[in-house]
C-alpha cells in the first residue's frame, strides 16, 4: 500500500460525458502527479501540482483539467469524453516539488480504470 | 517527441533463468528510472540512475545507465515468480515537463 488513494476504482460512462477522478496523496506529500496509461501509448504524464499550484504540464488535452485543493487532495476532470479516453488513470505523490525524476520518488495510487462506451 | 523503446515487449521464462530487458532512445536523458507494475496496481519505483555508465544493484536486479545516457538495461539473475510484472523505464530531459515512459516489458516467470 503506497498510501495514495484514488476513487473510484472503476468508472464506466458514455461518450460526451464528464467525470471527476479523485486522489488523496500520502500524508505530508505536497506534490501530486496525474498519469494516463493505455495499452498502445504506455504511461503518459499529464500534469503536476505542488501545494495547490500547477507545477508542470505534460500531454494533457484541453478537455482535461485538474486542481489541487488546500487539503492537498486533487481532482482530475475529464469532459466531452471520447472512446479513446478509455484508460487507467494514476495519481502519484511525492514530498518534493523539484522538477525532474532525479532524486524524486513518486508513490503511485492503485489507479482508476475509465471505460468510455 | 522523445521516444523510449523497451524490448522485448513480452518475456516468459522459467524460474531460475537470467534475463535482460532494454530501454533505448536516440535522445540523451539527464536521469532514468525503472519501475515495476503489477496487475491492478500502480508502478513502484525500483531505481533512479543519473550518471552515464552508472551501475546499481538491488538484490538480484542490476541496472545500468549507458555511457551516453541514451539507454539502460535491467538484468535479473535467477528470476523468481515474484519478479512477474510490467517493467517500465522513464527518462527525463529538461525537467518534469519532459518525462517519457516506455510502454514496458511484460515479464512472466513460470514456477
């Protein structure tokens, strides 16, 4: 158990809908990262927040948005869903804000499996 | 777009065998990480390498970062069923905005 929690575990919805994925980081971690994992593209970094502020942005679509709240939990909002958005969505947390992998250990949650029908 | 290619994509071996998986790119990375992911769970960090030519060992796992920092390998000695999982490499160049993950090598160790 990494200490990172994600809800829901599974989500099935229809094209055009909007969903919200929730992540609670490990106690004391200020950074939250969101990733999308699909079979054909592997794990893709979407966005990072540190202590409530956006820190880095990766391959995140304009239809997707995220935020980190004062209690440090984070939400990833996916709108106008398409079939291709079906994937595993992971949240990870770390205590540091430092950009880059070196010396930064991230702890991943169990993921939310999103299925768009 | 930086690309990290992992090979082989699938590997099924008998318990006790040795194996090596590779992570290759045409780009230079300032650091590289290896993760193991089990079904239904998130990836777990195994190691970070930052110096060209660096070798790190974690019990039966040996990680090497290429001299030119464009490639890396993971060697497992005497594989055990508990090593089964998806092995991912991730390379960083220019901060977190430029982190690239490979698709992974799915390893199955048969008892």
